[in-house]
C-alpha cells in the first residue's frame, strides 16, 4: 500500500468520525479542571482494544491533540489552568475575559493551537520515517544511549533535582520486578505468582495519573462559572492577526517542536520558554499579564507543536517522550505492535495512517474549537461529584482490561495511594512512567552489549564506544544534559 | 522550616532503608539478573543520601524552601480514606464482580465528595441523587464495555 493510498484511507468517514470523537473527548477532558489529555487517553484505552490498531491510535492521538488545547479553556474562562502548561493562557486570557473579550481570547487560543499543532505534525511526518530508517542501523550500544538520554534529561528537569532523580530510579526499579527475560530468574516477586509477569505500564499510569489525581480532587469545590458580557469578534479577524504575527507563531512553534523532540522534557518548558521569549521581544511588554494576545499565541502554538514532535522519538526509536506518549506506546504494545525503527518496515499501514491522521486531528481541533466556543462554558459546569467517581471506576476497568488481571487493579490502587503521597511531597510522577517504559529498553540493550563485548573479548566501555555513532550519541546525551540544565535555570 | 527538614530527611532515610532492604533481595539472583537492579538501588540509596545532605546544607544557609503540601489532614481525608474506599472496592471486585463494585464505589465517592466539598450532611435528596448517578454510570459502562465492545470484566467468585 503506497503512502497516497494510506492518506486516502484516513479520509474515510469512519476514520474521520473517530478522529473527531477523539479530539472532542480530548477538549472536554482537557477543559475539565482536574482532568487532562493523559487521563483521557488512559480511560479510553480499553475502547481501542475493539478497534483496528491504527484507528485506535488515532483516537488516542486525537485526545492528545484536543487535550492540549482544552486546558486553555478553563484557564481563559475561569483563571483555573487545569495544568501548569495552561498557566500562560490564564495569565493573558483571563484578564481578557474580565474585559468582556473571552471569545477573542478563545479564538486566539484555538487558532494558535491549530498553527502550532500543524507545524508539529508536519515535523512528525517529515522527520519520523528518515529517522526510523537511520535508526535501523543502531545496535544495542546505540539504543542504550538513546534510552539513557530520555532518563538523563527527565532527571534534570522538574523541581527538586534529587526528587526527580528518585522518580526516574523508582520507575526503573518497578520495571525490574518480575521474571528477568534474559536469565529467566525471578526478581522482587516476593513469591507472588502475579508479580512474575511484571508490572505493566498501564496500571502504573492509571494509578499515578488517574487515581492519584482523583484523590487530590476529592474535597475540591466545583468551579463557579461567572458570566461576563462578551464582545463580538469575527474568527477571520483573529486569524488575520495571527498570520500577521507569523514570526511569533513560527518561533514559538519551533521552540515547541524542538523541545517536544527531546525525550522526557515535556510541554511545560516549551510553553514557558515561548511565552518568556514573546514577552522579551514584545513591543507591548507592559501589557503582559494584563491580557496580551501575543502571550496566548506564543504559549498555545508552542503547546500544540509539542504533540506532533513528541511522537517522533516514540515512533522512530520506540522511546516515549512523555507520559502521554508512554500510554500510547502501551496501547500499541497491547495490539502486538513493536515500536521503534522496525515499525515502518513491519507495519507501515499503522505508522503512516497515524502520521497522516494526526494532520486531521489538527483540522478537527480547529473546527470543534472554532464552532464550539459558545458551548465550552457548559463543560465547566460539570461537578466534581460526578467527575471523581466516574474517572475512578473507568480507571479500575482500564487497569483490569489490559491483561484481564484483577491483580493489575490492585497495583493501580496501591500506586494511586503512593502517587497521591508523592504529589503532596513534590515528587514528580512523569519520570516514574518514563522510567518504567525505558527500563526494559536500557537493561536489554545493556545486557546485549555485555554479551557481545564478552564474545568479542572486549571490555564493556570499549565495545560500547567502539563506533563513531555510539560516541556521537554519548556526546549528544552529555550535551542534552547540559542544555536542559541551562534551560531549566533560565526558565526558573 | 521544620516541615521541610522533616519531609526531605525522612524521605532520604526511607530511600536509603528501601535501597538496603531491596539490595538484600538481590543476593539470591544470578549475577546477570542482579546487575541492573543493583545499579538502580545504588542510585536510590545515593539519591536519598544526597537529599539529606542537600537539605541540611540549605537549612544551614537559610535557603530551604518548602515544596511539600502534605499535612495530617490532607493525608487522612485525601489519601487514606479514598484509598480505603478503593481497597474495599478491590475486595468487592473479587467477590461480586465489576458492576456491583463499581456501583458501590460511585455511591460512596459521590457522598464523600458531596460531604467534603460542601461540608454538608448527606440527606435523602443526596442519597437519591447518588443512587441515580451510580445507576446511570454503571449502566453506561455496561452498555459500552459489555454490550457494545464485548470486553471481559471481573466476574467475582460469588457469581461463578
């Protein structure tokens, strides 16, 4: 099947409906304070079991794209950013809402998200296949350094460095539980038969993200939706203004794309860097935090640009760059699809349908966002009394459904309790997920390297640095580490 | 200041103890299997140690900042009680299966959330509302998961 035929297939009504449903769900979960795209994807994971892998993947991709935008709705209308990522949208959007310009702020948000999302997906389409093709040349040493880069960077981010490092190591530790696939011996199973098959990523995500988040939502009051008299504005007026500020859009999308490409770095840094840069170069700097649309354009275009680019390492190298992409990786594994360079050789239908379909998620997001603005305030009226129990029972089912294992439900609950405590003591949860996903990749490639080194009668470091590509990757890991540390300092 | 010292130092101590305890479990493993977990456990232990040292240095320099929001109240009402609800639900799952357990969890969490958020007593009206919500959500899940998607759900020992 050629690329054009795959593209035509993505335009079939059933695929388009799935994409629209995914984006709509993403916007809704993103807009509800306390929920986000990652939770939406986790909860809808079981639904994808009944779908073709590429269709299920697009449903999740749609939620990811929609969820990124949805967070700005509450930020703009209520001054409640559902996530840190939406904080700049709140800082600039809410003052506009108070001035009776909520619709204008929401239009700026949706169309900036559209431009950013589009650029990110174009990068995804252009970069992923050649990178995957190049990565086919990687041996265990190269794959080890690639996986290590994700851990090194994510460990360098977040609040307290030691807590971030602990989170990564805790994730790696979880990944070692179960029967060791290389030697076949049991590790940390405490004699439990259920633990022999290890702890899969889905109950970990559901526990740490859904259950822990819901625990902390308990007791929170529903948001009071205040109605402001809103001025009328045409969509085209906003689009023309954004196009006029094309350098701001391009620069912010570029920042979002580059940071999205780095495994584990996340959207927050991209959004704050773009916002900070927009503020730095703005002629209307004094209007920032009082309702400056440049701030919304910068933050929202960077935000959605990360969606496409964060998928590049996942699809091309099998390295998920964020918790959300880790869940998507989990969904593909359930369908028996092995991520990484061989994906484009073994299942090009899945890979290319997803790549092209992501473009359509941007279109769907723009249409839903532009048309649905007047209905967004209804989403905000959903009460916590309904959200919390619904998410909890869906999460329990999601944990069970992966392996039809009741023990996975127990794991999710325990990790939910642990996750809630971690959140309270400021241990970041995202690095744990990345650690769980990257752990087997690191260990397997390290073990393979050791076997090869022994067979060639070389020391491990000698073998691992025996070719220029491996040396280059090691240098890249070191450079990335320094760059991220510097970026962190700058952002702080 | 005391809270920062306590949280970070207790966490550091817990990490060191955890790494030592888990390390003892690697003794029986073949060396190849034990290598990676040992590296990770060394890392956890060292991180715990550095966390303690870093906190003490920051406190001495007066640069310590509090990043923890854990209080006894939040631990009991936001973590312990909801966690207990879920553990009870897990037990119910093994006995009565998914839908009955889901119904129970929705009802209980609905009442608890209503009580916690609004600080009001649960009345007959709330009970009726909770009942309707629980029936509706459970029915929707049944329609989606069992009827439409045909996915298996935990059946429970009682109905086997």
